[in-house]
């Protein structure tokens, strides 16, 4: 990466697809290394649940250390993002199908959905890195709706296990920086869904 991210303020919001955390942390590190300033946000579940992929405290510490600042973990903390012009772009990585459904319906009940809503008030771009086992079943309608929404962009996705999880789609998290740069230009990185 070049210095394309120098001076860019990126909201980096994580929801509770815990198996994706490590890959998202690596991309957060890459963005910071490229000069971006990250505003970390975690949904209440992402910040509060321990799993085999790390304890809640370990995950919060990791993100806070990468970003060099305190994590926003509640609605009240996320609400000022838009009014205070805190972010130039918002990345939700990982973005669960639950969060995608809420964004589709305008539901604001977590720190992440509030962060996106607040950020969008100024018409700024949002980049979603989907991680969901039912992306091609019940969640397909919601994800498809967001494809057609202004200011929403997607990190390209792939079917990660067509045998055991035939409806699953997972973002190619390593493409987050490229997807963010494209979104800044109003471009959707393509193909959106790729063959593994």
C-alpha cells in the first residue's frame, strides 16, 4: 500500500463473527501502517462475549492497541460520530447477517448500527465485509437490498465451504484496503462474489 490512507479517518466497526476477528485485526493493522487513523467500534456482543477465538477482554485490548484509542462499545458513544464529523468512511468488518438486516431496516440497537447511521447522515461511504453462514438463504434478501443502497459498498466475498456451509459467504478480508480506496472514489470493487 502507498500513502493513500494518510490522514484518512476510518471507522473500524466489528460485529460478532468471532472466527473472522483475526483476519480483521490484521487489516486494521495494515490500514494503520498505511497512515489511516482508525476509530474503533465494537457491537455489544463483539465486545462482551468470549469464545474459542479469544476472550472479550483480549479482543478489546487487541483492537484498542491497534487503533491507539478507546473503543466505542455503546449507542451513546457512537451517536456523535456523524455530528462531530469523526470519520471519512466506515468499515464494518466483520459484518454479520444480523447487522446487515438491521442496516437494511434502519434499526439502531447496537454501537455498530448507531455508528453507521450517524456516519451516513453526511452521505459518506460505508464498506461492509460480510461474514455469514446464511448469506444465500434468509439473509440474501437483506444483503441484496444493501447492494442497491446509495453509499454502501462491499468487500468482495466468496463461498468459503460449499460442502459443509453451502449458503455461507465470507468477505475476502485481505481486500479491505482496496475496497476502501475504491469506495472513496464511489466505485464498488468487483467481482462482488468470486469463485474460490
